[in-house]
């Protein structure tokens, strides 16, 4: 062999990776919060904890990805929102335990580094971190030729927050008679996209650029609507109101996620028609002939977060949410469990 081989010959461009780090540094700089030490590029991200006002600080962490929603980004060529989804899926999971988000790390893997595309992705991560009020302090960009299809990538994230032990929201104080307050989602968020793609592309034979009259936008625009980040909303609620439990409505829908946080002796009743369901859900249900129970099990159906509160505090919580320009409704209540697991939920 006349020519010495290099890593670039194998499909890995170290120079491009180094150049991307400089772009990421600029994005991360805009997410800095008190406690961040150093800059992106070290072997580990540094964060100095301030626990002066806490009696017994507890760290809360979560890791997640965006799932097959990424396929919609590949089809549209729009990559600046999936990073928001990534932050949302991780941060919303720690918010429900009363944690204040501190910092975030991401993992981005692709077959070939494409500077513009990857900068869009990380810009979305930065935007999500700013909305969540946490810092992007590190991550990994892996170039893996031959592992991913051309133009495709995967994303994963990791969020860490903090809460005083005495203020952890764990659902242990939930009682019969407490009310379930549903807070609106922005749409599909980041769950159920395998079924979404089956309906839209296999059954309807649609294209992401097709304008859908019922949705008032193209299919791609509707499906890429970013996941809501509830950081400011939840932090405000738990500061001054008796929130006894919080559930992030992801895979499993409203019922399964609320059942995760209530005592075993309790069940839930959901009130039919008590909240607004965005058009995307009725569009998918009709187009795919999806049964109601399956819709409730797969999608959030318009409710992205549920707060469980005492009955006498429900109106104050709704008023507070309205003041924050949130759409919210009393969607159900906590009841005494009647029997086995199959009787923990009912409609009225």
C-alpha cells in the first residue's frame, strides 16, 4: 500500500469534530447559570453546588432520548427543534419530583459529522436548556461511519437537578378526594411516533411537506412541534401551593403515568371532555382508526403534565396557571381503590 492510511480515510474527521466543539462552546456559554465551572471541552463538566439554603439536599437525575421523532427531522431537513425535545424529556422527569434543574449533558452520534446540521441540533439543546434554566456543561459527539444510515443520527440526554429532602414531591401525601389538574401539552411531544409514522406514511401515504387543512400547517411542521418544558411553571406552583403529586405524561398516557405516583390504595377517575384535545390527536385517531383506549395509552392527548392537589386548593392552582398563560383544567380526581389493578381507573 503506497499511501499511509489515516483516521479520515476510515470516515472519521477529527478536524471537523474539533471545529464543531468551538460552535458548541458558544451555544453552551449562553446557557450558563450560577455554579458552572470551566467551559465545554474538558474531560468532565464541573458544577459547584450551592446548598446554603437547604437542610438535606438531594440530587435528582434522568436520562432519555427523542425516539423516532428524529425520523421526521431527517425527512424534513429541519433539525433545530429536536434538541428542545431532548431537554424536555429529561428535565420534565426531574421536575415532577420537585427538583430545580441544574445542568444537562447530551450525546449525539452520527455516521458523518455535518457541521451545519449538528450545529442546528445543538442550538436546539441550548434553547431547551435556556427555557429549562439549566446549563449545558458537557456532552459527546460521536462520528461512527458505517453505523448509521447517511444523514441520520441519534440523540440522548442526561439532566441533573436538586431538591431539599423535605420538599421532594413523591405522591405520598395524595389522598382520596384530591383533584387532578391537567396542564396543556403543545401536541404529541415525543411519544408515539412509531404509530404516527405508521398512520401518516404507511396508511395515508402522506409526505412531510403535505399541507393538512385540519392542522393548518404541513404535516412535518405539526409533527416537529417541540415538547413543552414545564420548568418555570412547576417551580412556581410548588413554591407557594400544596402540590401533592406531579406526573409527566409520556409513554403510557395520562392514566398509566398518574398511577405511577399515587398510593396503592387509591385509584383515579377521569372526566370525559374536561380538557381541550389538539386537532393532531383527532386527525391521527380518525386516519388510523385507533380505538379510544389505545389513544389514551400511547399519546398525551393534550395533557403534558398533571398536578394532584387538595380539592380546596384546585381553584387557586388553576388561577395561578392561568396567570402564567397556561391552559389547565380539572380533569379528574383521586378515589378509593375498588379492587385489583384493572379497577384503579374509570371514566365518568
